[in-house]
C-alpha cells in the first residue's frame, strides 16, 4: 500500500531544507557505533529528505543507504553529498511502506520524523518493514511528534491523532502528521516485534512555537 504523499514532492521541489543533523541522532550513533569498524556497519537513513543525516553518517565512515519518496529530495541529497566528496552512498527513490532491501540486512535504521508523517496503518506497516530489514540485534532510532506540539487538533482529522492541513506550528503546510502519546508509540513498536524499547520525551520551544518530540530506541 502506497504511503508517500505527493505533497512532499511539492515541498522538496520548491523549498530548501536544513543541512545539519539532529543532536539526538548524533548522540545515538556515537554511543552505539563509534567504537566499531564503521565501514562494516550498514545504516539506513529512512526518509532521508535533503540528506542532513545521510551526510553525517557518510562523513563518519559508515556504509550508508538512504531513500525518500521524493525524487527532488533524493536529487538534492545526492548533490549535497557529492559536493563534499561522498560518492559511495546508496541512494534510492521508493515508498516507505514498500522498501526494497533484503531482510536482515541493516545494523541500524535511522528515522527522523519521517514515519510519523502518515496514517496509523501506514506507520505500523513502515515499522514492520524496518523490523524485517534489520539484522537480529540491529537497532532502530525513531522520532515523532507528541500531542503537546502546537498544531495538534487543527486542520482535517483523518483518524484519532492524525491530521492533515495542520494550521499552525512546525507541521503547518507539511501534509499529514500523526501525533503520538508515549504509550501508543511503545505499543506500536512492540506489536511488530521490537524489544529493549527506550523512549525519551523532549519538550521545547522553536521560535515561540511549542514542540513535543518522542525519541525512541529499539532493538530487533
């Protein structure tokens, strides 16, 4: 079942995107993978957008794979990395609910607020896809927005917790978004088989706009 919204192609083809990785992604990668033979660690940047995290992972010497549903986003990411001399990243354009990688292939998957930009069923499907392509013992980093984020409850309600045409906040003009409760995120990850789940809650203000994020780590 296709999950990608063409609205994201419009966004990536007309807007510039941030080029710096999230501090929480850096911390997760550093704590789990810096003391490894990095060139042997396969990491997937799930929904890579314009390549901020792809660039960071390539710079740190990992075997990096990255995809997005938006061709414009992937084109930008490729040019961004090639400009800095990183030509060995495996890029692809594909739908997050139907990713085309071998099972038990990756040591790690990084999802920075990509999977949550979907309906609950698509989110469930994507986490199952991630679980399948991870090696046993492989780790997932995933982040999503909570219900204390400004804009929650505005726009068109598609289902409980899922909205489109959000009217305010960091998600305004960003197609569909599902807003999680912590317990919901944990149960969703458990339902597809993940274990050793740790979820942190971050509440901050971005240019006067309140944002709540859940940062989760899990293991296959």
